[in-house]
C-alpha cells in the first residue's frame, strides 16, 4: 500500500507526528477492510485523543469502555530495536476492539472465517490475526514515511479487558481512539499509542 500523502503531511509539518501515526492507522484499517472484504465505510474514521490510564507502568485496557457488550481485543507492540524488545521497552502499541455482535460477520468478510460462533478461542485467534495484519501494514507504512524499521511483537488476544495492562510508550501519555463505522453501526475501534520514533535520516 502506498502512503505517500501521509509523508507529505510530515514534511509539511501540518500536524504533529502522533496525529499522523493515528491517521496512518485509520487509513491502513480502512484499506484492509476494502481490499479484503469489500467493506466500504459510510463515514470517515473519527480520531479522538484520550489520556492513558496507567497502572504499574502499564496501560490499562478495557473493551467495556468501548462497547456495552462482550468485546474481543487484540494488541501488538512495537520496539525501536531487538534490545528494547527484550527489555520490554515499548515504542508503542496498537489495540483492535471488535464487539461480539460484529465479530463473526466482520472476520468472515475479511477472510478469517469462524465456523463455530461459540468457539471463543477461535474468535480470539482470528481477531489477533487481523490485528497482526493491521500492525504489519502500519509498520510498513511508517518506513514509507521515513521512519526506521521497528520490531514488532506477536499479537495477544483477550475478551473484555487486559487485567495486567499492556506495554506502551510512557513519554506519550495519551492514545488516539479511532472509530470505524458503516451504515450507522460501529464495526470496530482501535487505539494507538506511539512514542518518539527514529527517522532514517537521523
């Protein structure tokens, strides 16, 4: 996928880079939904800046703050290098939230079929595979924007909340929450927290 227009935003300094990271993620998800499932959003994804709730140096995460129903959520962390990954020194995190009433149809549409709607393990795994695809495409997009290539964790998946929280970039105490809607229904939400990332030119 080509994200040249986002590079122009960075070079023109029209927005802070944290907003551009969120804008890039919103475009990645939108394009994946279109290309994998022919899902066309009926409104532009909305971006809202929210403060991080921290507990023991990790970010608290709950799907119940996003949807009033059981929610499947998956995370992928990024690291500036292998040493940081081994030390659990995160450069940022992406979290995907999908409500139970949407997850089976959404995953089937984008090529992650779930044959048993009661199989919560399969649903978690499929949600994680989707999150992994999003994160990998986002990482590729960052390199197109001139950032150094990051290390990426394997996905982790949960239902409703992550009791122990997740690693995040503590120098950036906020996330951008992105909402993806089609025909008046919220298909999914995503949170992104990214720290100060090194550029190739540095």
